[in-house]
């Protein structure tokens, strides 16, 4: 079992290009089915979830490849970036 607070300290890295995306700031949870749908990583220029000129990255749970002790490896193809949602986040889909 992993606590949300422990999960938020892990660095998110894209395995396709080795790019560090940042640390998890939030989770999207489906309360009806009791499962995590996506992780949210602050967009470029955001500090502790504040002062952002960009959007957050919403990475679907299915794009998580491995959760390690200090890192979460994800598979995000830049070409698949979708326009920002109404919530001000970018959605990456596989």
C-alpha cells in the first residue's frame, strides 16, 4: 500500500525521452469505482502548485509503467497531447 503523501514525493519521468515532468501534485479518483484514474503533475513554471503560466499535465493511470521507491515512470508521447480541458489541464492519452 502507498499513501498519497508518499506518492506525491516521487519524481515523474517519461520513459520515451527521459524527461523529468515534476512531482505529482494531485490525483484524479473515480469514487464510484474506487480507483485512481490519473495523476496530475504541475505544468512548466509552477512552484508547489502555484504561480503557473502553463497548464497541469494529467497523465492517465494506464500510462504509468512502473512505480519505484523514488520515481514514477510514465509513457507519454508528446504527439498525443490534447488541448487543455476546461479545468486548465492538459490530458495525455495513449
